[in-house]
C-alpha cells in the first residue's frame, strides 16, 4: 500500500535536464499508463513541442472497495500533501474527487515556462534525479518515456525516434 501511495504522490518520473523544442505543439505526444491490478490505474499524458514537454496531465483512479479507514486516511493525507506542494506553483492544478468506491486524482502541470518547471521540481512533486537537478528548466519527452518504461509504465503513444 505504501508503494501505491508513493506512486500516487509523485509523478513517478526522474526526468532529463534539458530538451530541445521547436515547431507546433503536439497534444498527447507521449501517453503512458500504469496499472496495479484492477485497483489502481495511472495515466500520464504529455503535450510536446519537439522533445520539450509543455504540459503534463496525470489522472490516477483508485478503486477503494474493501479499503479500511487507515488506508483511506493515508490516501487523503497524501492528496492534501500534493495539493499543498502545488499551491502557488504557476500553471499547476490539483483535483481530488471521491465517489462511492473510487478516488480520482488529477494533476495538470504547465511545463512550458522554465521558472515554473524549476518551481515544480523544487516542490518535489516532479522528482528529478542527478547532481544538477536544481538546474532543470525543461523536461525531455524522450528521457521521460525512458524513465516511465523503467518505472513499469506501459507506453501507449510516443514520438518516433529519429
């Protein structure tokens, strides 16, 4: 359960330091999903300009039937933590909805502004590894794809590699 909560509270991507972009913005340039049985589904969608991610939308759906109160409270707590981290981050939005037997968490991050990317990385919501993580101001679609695959995500759509 802790792995599930960690996976939901982070975007599960250690992304590259830089990306080069140009041309038109392509919606859903990269689409990846992760499932934990029928209980959890996470989908990440990236809009891109060249190799540069300009927007990320993550939707996580958790089937809560059979969860005890402690587990539900832990999920709620992690949701509040993520919401708090994103408060004041330019171009970020967070939504947490609960219906009978299901929780849906949606995170949208505008990644086209270098300063916003720095804020997002600094908040810890978008984990970036490496010694120069504090200098990250762009997110690479190729590096994100590679990292998501390493994390166990299924790549549903990706730009063709040249």
